C-alpha cells in the first residue's frame, strides 16, 4: 500500500484479516489490497474536498503531488477547515471499512 499523509489514522486490521481469508494466494491478496488502497484514497480525498473551501483545493492538490506522505498536509488542512479533519478522515475510513468487510465473505 502507498504511503500518504493520513496513514497514521488508518485502522485496516479488519480488512486485512478478511482479505487473508478470501484471497487464494499472495498475488490475489496484493491485488485486492491495492484496490482497497485506491478506494480508501478516493474516499478520504473526497471527504476532505467536501469540507475544504474550494479556494484551497489547488494548494492541497499541489501538496499531495509534491509529497503525499508529508504529515504537514494535516496541519495545512487543520488551518483551512473548520471541522475536525482527523475525525472526518477516520469516519470516512471507518465507513468504507464497514462496507468492505460487509461485502467480503468466504464461500
């Protein structure tokens, strides 16, 4: 999985545990993990962009393009967003985790 500024807020143990149960081999596990990583990234960025004022979107995109793992991005977001950005990220990931774990089942 890629390294991004919100990684420290992720709790993916449930998803990884379910994936290990349904993946037939390491290659399939890796492929599924990559897809889930992309879903999480999309969901987190979408949640952030909903609350980040539009005039800051370009700067946010620039920060991510420059170094997606830079934890200073959280500081930038905290200074531009009135809501609790960490709570927003955690909630987005929690909802997606529940959706994914609900879909994954071993036949």
